[in-house]
């Protein structure tokens, strides 16, 4: 794009960052009832576009963030890389510590992305932030406060009053009539009608029984009966149902009234927000070696102690929100307020969270607000008999690849439902935060499908952006971080949306972290396509450190995505079928196992140290779990053989090398916990960097070891000491380094750096610190 074309022309004329299509129509369909003017106007001033912030001047060349020419030359004008990312200079030569020109400036300090966001795009005064503030103020004006609005789970669904009467409330704007039925009235579909209220709401009051007990007892099976405009009678589950259970004679789920006489009471306070996140990504149902669905109780008793022992300070729980299809990995949610019953009761999950808190472990929920299951009998789809209700009608309401329904984030009642859903999990179960799934799909009308996202700003700002989703995410983060200052939110976004992890008050979307999704892809690409001799140290370091300035990232070498059937874990890419025959510690290591074990440790630690401001591991990968994940389905005979994690491989009596990988992962986390990590190096297939007064030395060379390898340190004691060696025998290494060796630094200039230096011995496929 030439200099003469400002963003106003290049990204969508006067409308600026996000178009106003549909927002001016708010009214009864959307933010509805009370937004007389909608969220109007295109707001020509939104991005300061009239002054013409041409991409070439304001945001730096057409190459954007990440093309080869940009990386080689440094994009001095565009992203403020004063010395560029020229890998020879930027990532640090033989010294390997990242010179002053290197990582510090290479990722865009003073003139970089933050200016691009705050000055170039003017988000704080822009359309996105203005729409957010307008919607928030209207919400507070109509509902009293966002605190009340987001506690709607206390008034919708079923609520037992102090005198044991029951109040029922639903939103079903397309229904002609609404009834309650169930075991309590012998499934009479018309005996208990709701009263229609304004704005599509319905209410029902049931007084207590003569003995003062509630009219509907704990664990009673219920259904809503929706009478459509065509006279059709539909049986539905309340969107606010707190517990659902699979019907004995079918694959659909029933609504179970959950109101225990003695509900679980949390005994332990939430842990303080971790200084650095070390996340153990986990699925309760596969958390056992047994070929069955594991339980919340099993996880509490057997897995939480392992997580604590491994040094992880956070567990991220997948597939908690109820989903009728087990094989969806929890991403086809049917019941948003119900904890999955296949693992146990709501009280069992509360006990799990409380036990984690007692161990000092933070608990995150993998929340799915990007879409919903298309099920009608037990999901939200066509709840009131119409194609819309909670979703967009027509093609916009259906995900073209996932086959799921897409929320109408402009709707007042959808906002109530989703924001209250976040509060419910925080208040009732005392989760500490969320990983938001499928954020890329939410951000754009094209849902990220067939998009490469090369980094050009035209990809992020224009008519393709779904402004309703943007505002919904801003509201979500604003509410969570205002009401729960230590709440942690993580976005799964493959697009690299600028400002995703900037505070809402600065015009960002407000997330604390984004997943650094390029890192696992890079490791898989290297293992699939390159020989060891072809590994490019500079490219590895660039991928690990290429993230937006001032926005937190979670680094990981593999997650559940790489564990799914049809893919391979790192361990399997490295060792393949020999994992099934040659992992005994009673026999000599084969070359394949030797290489695999050493690289498995090095890849994980390098990612841990450089890949982000937090680290994530998927359960079982810490010890190189050999099998992929494959949930029971017709294609595998409904087998649970691969829907489990074989923690039994860690049994000492089995004498398997998995215990050595487990031990290394544990000590890696514990070392980080003690020291915290920082900077980088290249040459001879060696990466050296320094974080928190700890020196990391990685030798990725497939055959060369180096004696008297000279290291320069910016911060180092006179006699540095040895901390951790991946080549140690107890980790499945060869024990080639004498850990009792004393090191002495010299105040001797090194390549003009003026840093203290010392010599060390580094073996092939070894890491030391």
C-alpha cells in the first residue's frame, strides 16, 4: 500500500477499525429493549484515520510483522527495530547472550508495536473502545450494575427461596407458551404453565409443599415444554441447568434438578496469582491408565499430587462444561452451567478445585464461548423453536467447518447468559480464571478459515472483524479483572490480533496471555522436515521469542492438539515405534532412544525458558507418553484403549525410562520456581542465554561436543555453580559432565562486550545450567 493511502481507505473508509454494521439496529433483536439508538455511527474519528496513517508510514512497510525480507532487514521504520532482527547481530553470535542490539531492541521497543497500537491505531480513543464503553454504560444503566447483570444465574433457571418456594425464569422470545414437566407431575406437559413477561421472558412460581419442603426435590428429572408458533410441542433443557445426566436409553441428556441438602463448602482460599504460570493442561476423563472414563475423585486423589510434585502451579481443566458427545474433547458444549456428569457430581468437582487450592495450585477452566453444540434435544440450538434465540439466524449462525452454532454477541440476553456463565464458574466452583477457546473464530466473520495471517495490519482491522465479538471479549475481561483482580485469562488465538493482551482501558481486549501457537508448529516442522545438521539455531530462537511487546504469551512445545489421533507427540516424532520396545532402563539405549530422550528434554526446557511468560504442558507429555488420544467412536469400536493416560509407566518396578523424563520435567519446573528465567545465543548449534542470574547452555549439535566453550555473562558471580544437567544419568543421560567442577569467571573483554567470561564443557544433545 502506498503512502498516499491512509488506513481510512485501506481498511474501510471513515468507519475505521470496526464497522458499525448492525449495531445501529440494536433494538429489540439485539442489545434490544432499551437501546433506542443502538450503538450508532461510524465514528470517523475512531482511529484518527482522516490524517491518513498509511501502512507504510504508520505501521511499517507492506511486509508487516513477519516476512523474510522484514526479518532480514529489520523494518526500522515500520516496527521500530533499531538494529533489526538480523539473526547474526540480533540473536547473538558466539557469545550467545543477545547483545544490546539483540532481543531487547529486536522485538520493537520504543517505536514498536505499542506505538502502532496506541498512537498509530488510536485504540484508546477508537471505535472499539468507544463501543465497549457505550455498551457497558447502557448495561449498567438498565441493570443497576454489571455485578448484578452478571449474577443472573441467581434469578434465571431454578431458584429456591428462603421459604422453600421455587422461582423459575427463562428467556424464550420465540415461544408461544412455556410449561414445566417432570417426575414431580408425572410428566404432564401442560399442568405447570409459565407466565409470559416482557422482552421474551417467562416465569413460574411453585409454593412449598404442606410439609414446607420444596415442591421439587433434589435430583428430580425435569424438562421444559416449548409450544412454538406452529403449534409444535418441543421438550427442552433449561439453558441455566446446573446438572444434566445421560438418559439411560439414549445418547441425549436429561435435566436433573440439583439442590443438595448439604452442598459442598470450600475450605481453602484461592492461591495468590503465580509469579510465573506453569500450566498442566488436563482432561479429567482420561486421567487414568484404566480403559474407562475417570472421575473427579480419581483426579483429586491421584493426579493433583503428581501435578504438585512436578512443580506445576496451575492446572487447566478441559471438557468440564457439559457436552453430550464425549469425543468432542469438550468443545461441543450443550449445557453451559452444568459440570460434566460423566466424571461425577458438582460437589465432586468443587472438592477437586478446593483440594488444588489447598496444594497452592491455581485452577483454570477451558471455557467455550466461541460456539455451541448444534444439538436441540439437550443443547441450546432452537431452544425456543426458532433458528435464532441465542444465535445468529441463517448462515451467520452456523460455523462452516465445525457444524456448531454461533452466538449473537450483540443480543442483550446472550451477553447476560455468557457473562453470567463466567461469574458462575468463578463463584460456585471457585475457578481462578479461564482459557478462552476458539478466539480466532470469534474475532473475524471469516473465522480464520483459509487465512495465513502474515502479520499485515489490514488482516486485523476492517470489515472482516466481528465487532460484537470484540466488545463481548472486552466486557468479559473487564468484568473478570475488575471483580477478581487475580483472575487469569488466556486467549487461544492463532491470528496474532494486536492488542489482544493489552488492558481494556488502553483499547485492548484485556487478556493476560495468548498461547504462543507458532512454537509447537515449529518443533513439529523441524522434526518432520530437517536432519539434525540442518537445524537453524537463529530461526529456532526467533520463533520462540517472536511475540508482541508487552503482551504475555504462554509457550509450549505440545498441547492436546498434538496428542490427538492422526498426529504425534514430540516423543513419538523423536522415537517412534521404538518407544514400545526399547524404553527399558535395564538395556542399553539404542541410538534412536538416546537421541529422542536427549532432544525431548532440551526442546521442552528451551521452550520453557524462551517461549513465553508462562509455560504449558499437556498431561502425560512430561514423561513422553507414547500413545495419541482417540476417544471412543464407531471407527475404533467404542474403545477406550487410547482415551487414557498411562501413568502406570512411571511405576518404578517397570524400570522404564519414562521415569527419567518425568524427573527432568519436575526438576526443570522446580528450578524455574527458584530462579525465574531471560536472553539468547547462536553458533555451533549452541544456544546460550541468561535469565534471572541463571545461565542456560544448549548444545543441539548432533555430533559435536565442545570443551573450553567460552561463555560471556552480563550478570554472574565470581564462582558460578552447576544447577541442572540433562545429560545426568538419573535423567537417562550419559553422565559426561563432572558436576563438581568449579567455574571461575574472568573480567576479560569478550567481543567488545566487557562482560565476565568463563569456559565450560558442553556435550552433544545436552543442556546444562
